[in-house]
């Protein structure tokens, strides 16, 4: 398996057994089984909340929890789940036509 990381939590994915599942039960290539199951994210949280959650697992990645938090702060905005794909125009205010799937995007809020 090629070097992959979960596009939600950044965990290295080294085998298909670690992959999440789509609604139809098929494997989802983007997310690990700890983040994504049956076509949905398991933890319905903001990126900031998820960073706090993940920062508690520094030891598993051979770093302190504070180092893990700093790592997540830098990494998460680049991952598919958290990356905002809005155009500059859309990101500057309300846009009912925004197609961004990022839960951090607030373009459609009035």
C-alpha cells in the first residue's frame, strides 16, 4: 500500500483494514475507520475540537501531547475533511451557491 494518511485525522494508513467505509459498505480510500464509518464522520466536531481530541494521542506518535497539538494545527487545514475549497469571493461572505463540504465553512450562514 502506498503511503497514505487519513484525510481527517492524519493517521498513517498502512493497510486496507484501517480504512473507513462508505454507506454501501465499500472501502473509503480517504479516511480511516476511526474517523469514518458507513458514509459518515464518527465525530461530528469542529476542526478545533478535533485538534484537542487528537492532541491527547501524542505518545502514540512518539511526541508530547503539546507537540501533537502543534502538528495537528499545521496539518489539519491541509486535509480533505477540513480544507476549505471556497473561492475568495465565496469565503468573504454569504454565498448560497457555495459547494464547499468543509464543516468549518460558514459561507451559507446569514
